[in-house]
């Protein structure tokens, strides 16, 4: 029998994950939030963190921001579950880690390896032999061509295109609609076509 699922997060991202879990017939036990605005969220109870931590189930950290998601994962410890929307295509020769969520219309192709606690958002495409680190977010309609590497915590913005064999560093940000034709270093913020670095941020 599947274990109950606990969500940490009760916002827009959590709404999408709840829908996917319900469609799979999973049992959603409760949600947690640092600052609950309500005692319920889409009909499920919401608890403040520290108010009775449950055992026996599995967690998904349903927070879109990569940095915050990493902080909460360290707090929760786990165990974690993962979920893919029934309309997503995930090759039997691809894999994805615990805590990762794959939204509707996504394609993940043969040989790709996705880390833990990633978000592959609506209609994004991850082609063959890509490598994604933990806590990566691929935003809606973004396209990763074959043999792309994306480092931990990086955000690929909506509609961005990464051409084949590009390496993108850790905790970088690729702006929406960008076309990335060259490797991107750690902490870089990149935008445009072709993508150009406009800011470097310190990695924490």
C-alpha cells in the first residue's frame, strides 16, 4: 500500500503537485508551512512546521524557489517521494531522483539523468543524455537539447533553448526566452539571443 504524502509548501506550486498526486490516487495526509495563512489548503489540513512532525509517510517539498527548497529539504530530512504527471513522457532509459516533480506535457528522453528535488515544469523538453543536478528548475516550455549538463540549483527560464553539448554551472539563472550557445559558469545570470552574462552572483 502506498505511503501517505506530506507536502511542505502551500502555494501555487503545491496546487499543481496536489493535482498530480490526486490523479495518481495517492493519499495526501497534510501540508506544512512556515507561516500558514489558513488551516486548510484545497481541503487538506495545513500545519505550522514543528507542530507535530508525522512519521510513516513520504515528503515532497512543494516550493518553487530553488534556494528555499534546498533549505527545507535539509530541515525535513525525508524520506522523499517523486511524481510525474500521467501526460509526461519519461523514457524507461531515463531516471530522476527523489523529491523531483515532472509536470504535464514534459518529455524526458533516453539516457537523461535528473537529480533529486528538481522541477521539470509544464511542456519542458529534456532531450537525450542530459545531466541535471539536484534542485534544478526547468521552467515551462524550456528546451534542453541533447548532452546538456545543468549544475545544482540552476533555473532555466520559460521558453529558453539550450543547444546541444552545453554545460551550465551551479546556481545560474537563464532568462526566459534565452538561447544559450556557449557554456555558462557557476552563478551567472544570462539572458538574450545569443545568451550573454549580465551579472555574476555569489554562490552560498
